[in-house]
């Protein structure tokens, strides 16, 4: 509704996007959690 609120939300979005794009190596963590979930899932081996 207000310009100040809109600019604050936009700034937060840009900051979070920059953090996600620049954080170091998210792939190993994602693959590790995926393989752990598949190993713990009893239906994964069917």
C-alpha cells in the first residue's frame, strides 16, 4: 500500500536472492539430505 513498505519488501527480496545466489556450494547439502531421506524411506527400495 505504501511506497516505503514496497521498497522495504523489494530490498529484502533482493538481499535474500543475493544471499541464495552467493552462498557457497548448496549442492552437497541438498544431495546429502536427499540420499538420507531415500535411505530412511522403506518404500524407496521397492
